[in-house]
């Protein structure tokens, strides 16, 4: 009975902490406005307004999927990287060890926060695509794209956690931007990779954003490269390897 009670309390505390973490960042304009608004603004500009008339529908579909990927990268990278670095600087990680709370709640709440932001970003871009881009998908395609985005944030949470475990609060945002923006460009999220030099096209397989983009494109019936199983294995491997590295780093430091 005590074990059941403890598990129930742990679940309630995790839900509460995840909710508070989400609301905290939602009420932080410097985080929420860029994370939620920029992907939609860029999509409307490049995927709708500046699209060539002959290929507008295809571009609207393609860029809706890739800007979803660009959008969900942000809560993982910034929500973990910058937040963890700042909390390390303030000594909050050491303080949490002394609190009577399950130790996994800290990471679990941030993961839930990132996944909730990923869902909101997917919903906003889907609405923009349907209303302004002429995107028409089946219910199963919308659902598959949504699940892909919600789970696709996890590798970027691991990368953000790694940055946050090494960098201080002042350096972390700059380092994350050096990862976030070039990866978005070199993964074909802003425009098709065929517009880049061949060397960059060949290097795309290195970036987790490219693998997630291929899954997103495949989920809505757009042309994609490679096998879905390979993309899933790569993203899962990045999540486990990088996340474990970050966790060991934080355990040694705190």
C-alpha cells in the first residue's frame, strides 16, 4: 500500500512540476515569443507569400513539415540548454538534491515541458498550413506528423542538456544558437537541400534535424530520403548516447 501511495505521489508531483515548468516558460516572453512565433512567421513568409505560383502547394506542404522540425528543436535546445546552465550557475541543482522530491522529476518535468511546446508548435503550424498554405492532409497524416513532432523533440532535449551541463548561463544561449541555426540551414529545413552545394547535401545525414525532417516529410506523403527505421535508430541513438553523457556530467558536478 505504501509503495502504491508513493508512486501516486511521485506521479502527481511530476505532473505538477511539468505544468509549472511549462507555465513558467510560457510566461517568459524571451523564450515563448521566439519559440512559438518565429516558425509560423517564417513559414508564412517563405512557404506561402514568397512561394512560386506553380509550386506553391508542394512548397507549402514541404515547408510546413520542415518548419515543424525547426520549431520543435527550440524547446529542446533552449528549454534544456539555457535553463540547465542558468540553474547550475545559481546552485539550484545542488539544492534539488536536498529536497524530498524524486530525482528524475527535474529532467522528467523539462521533457514534458518540451513535448508540450512541441505540440503547440505543431498545432500552430498545422493551422497556418491549412488556413493559408492550402495544406490538405488525411486525419492519419495529421496524427502521424503530430506524434513525430512530439517525440522528435527528445534528441534535441538531450543535446540541450549536454550544452547545459558544460556551459555557463551566459555562454549557453550563444552556443545553442551556433547549433540551432546552422543545423536548421544544413538540414534543409528552411529550403530544399538541392539549393545548397553538393558537399553540404552529403553532410546532411550527420544532423539529427535532417533525419527528423525525413520522417516528417514521409508522414505527410512528401518525397523523403532513406529508410524510416534508419532515421528512427539514428535519433534514438543520439538521444540515448548524448543524454547519458550529459547525465554523467551533471552527476559528477553536483
